[in-house]
C-alpha cells in the first residue's frame, strides 16, 4: 500500500496524469514542432519545459516519505533523475542562447528521459484505476469478501 506514489487516491492519479503527463507532453511536442526562426521565441519552449519539470520535482519532493526506505521513494528517485536530466538540458539550451545569442547544439532526443517519469506515473495510476474498478465491482456483487451488504 505504501509503494504507490498516489497512495491509491483516484483523484490524485487522474490529476497527475493530466497535468504532468498529457499536458506537458502535448505542449512540449507542439512547441518543438512549430518553433519560429526567432531565437528568443525558440528559447521560450525550453523555459516552459523547465518550469514544468521543476513543478514535477516539487511534487515528487512533497510525496517523499522522509526517514524510511520504501519502493515509493525509489520510484520518486526515478522521477527526480529523469526530470533532473531534462532540467540540465534545458538550462544548457537557455544559457547557451543567453551567452552566445544563438541556438547551439540541440539534442532534443534527451527529452525522452521524461519516459522515466511517465513510466512510474502510468504504472502507479493503472494500479489505482484497477483497484478502484475492482472495489466498485466487489460492491456491486453483493459486498466485499462474501459479506452481503
């Protein structure tokens, strides 16, 4: 029970998937796809990604279970690591533009490091959804554990 990053809360899992997976991935994909020639506008894309993954790190830090070793903290470490890689890449692009005034070497495939965050979140969200569905099914079928309700 303590290894799920959402603590099996359906609303928390749903909101996380919407705000940290669906919206972030869509915004990143669209902004990388339709970049303008202006380097300032191109930099905004990376600033947006940076702010989003910083929010993800803040969220993961608030979920961290202090003082204990558990699978939940291991999963959160994967989120820290994958978001940290993206933060370093975005900072590289942003500072390179600020110092050199042009877009330097871009390797946007590094943004795929976010798959670490996605895999942890989707895995735990699926567990939450399955638990919720099985609980509703058990209640519908005359109670839980054979106890008629």
